[in-house]
């Protein structure tokens, strides 16, 4: 009985050389196996023909539990789901063949989060063995307030002045900071959220006030949602210590956003308590430890 194969395959010229350690620790042929330093071997994982592919794409493993595992086949405009080497479901997807090499993903329980810097992130959810759905990310909402990440992209000296404190207002900037791709996105003025309804010019937009504003004076205390058609979308995501972590975006590649502890879709920074959301960049970290 042999229990050690650390010598790997031995030459036929060593057959019968029981006086050599290599003979005792080797085998005549080892095929499709991994040899472990501890002496044992395991079968090498491989591929088997299951079904014709729709075209170029990505293969993603989805493990719901130890007994229910699936293979997700990403191709242009499509995700096909296979279970036990059999196609069981399929959903339409927004990624082109050219974008597929850059997608990233992370899984927790029955949910797979998928990111690409040029496409709004999606959430693939398994609600049953044959029931799968692809939806947009949705952040925690309290009334009209959405707890999504915000960031100040414009120069710190630029001010915004709303024409009113509620309802439909006109927001005027002191310098050109607006773009037509911001229509439908959110701004914050002194911490209060507005939804941009239309972009009039580089210095003016119309917006619906979602939280009553403090006043109409021009202020530098404003920012905009971190992810949008103008600013790009998340590059990657991960789950860490009961938080959702977003790793960079197209226009903010070195920034991290961490959700509230045990509240994965809440990115409200609050007052800086330990369990509240956080965001920082690589440069912020270097300043802190410097």
C-alpha cells in the first residue's frame, strides 16, 4: 500500500529500485492529479462539454449552499443558469461582449452583485431553483431620502443657489458644473436632497426638492451622487465584516465606500459613529498614517 507520491512520476529505468527513496515515494503514471506536499493526491478539476455557448463570455460559480451549486454563463446580453449540467433559467443582461472581460462580482447567500464601470450595477437574485431575477441596486430609503453615496466632484469654491426651499426650483451654480447626463440624478444642498429634472445649461438645472431646504442663499456645502451616467459606476464590490464595500468607480478609482454595519444598502455617513457608513480614498489613508 502506497500513501506518499511526493516524488511524482518516476522513470521506467527506476523500476525495481526499492533501495531509492524516489521509488518508494513515486508512481509510474499520475494523470490529472494534484500532488500535495503531505504526500496524498486529489483529482484535478477540469471542464466537460455541457452545452454550446452563445458566444464569448464568462463562467461564474454560484454556490447557494454545499448541495446547491450553479454555473452562470455570461454572454452578450444574457445570463444562462445551469444546475447539474442542465440549463434551468436565463435572464436578459445589459453587458456587451466587449464589456464582459471587465465585469466583477461578489456573492452572499442567494445574491450576486455585478459591477462594470460603464454600466449601472446589477443584483442577480435566486428566489428558487428555477427562479432568477436581475435588478438594479436599490439603497435604503427613508421617505424621499435615499442613503446612497455622495461626493463633491466640482471645485470647492463653486456655489449653488436654489430659487426656493421646496417644490420645483431652479438651482444656479457660480461656474459651469452641470451636464445633460445629470438629469434624473440627485444633488444635496446643505445635506438636503434634490432630484434633477432637467439641465438648462452648465450653470443651471431645474430640480424637485425632496427634503425642505434651509434657505436660498448661495452655498459651497453641496455635492452629488457618487455614481451616475456622468460620473461612472462602481468597479467592484465585496462583503466585509457585515458591510457592503464598494471599491472604486470609473471617475473615483481609488475610493472606498463602506455601508453601515449590518445594513448593507445604507451609505448614510451619519455623524461618524463606529457602526455608520464610511468613505475614504487611498490618499486620505496615506494622510492619516503619515
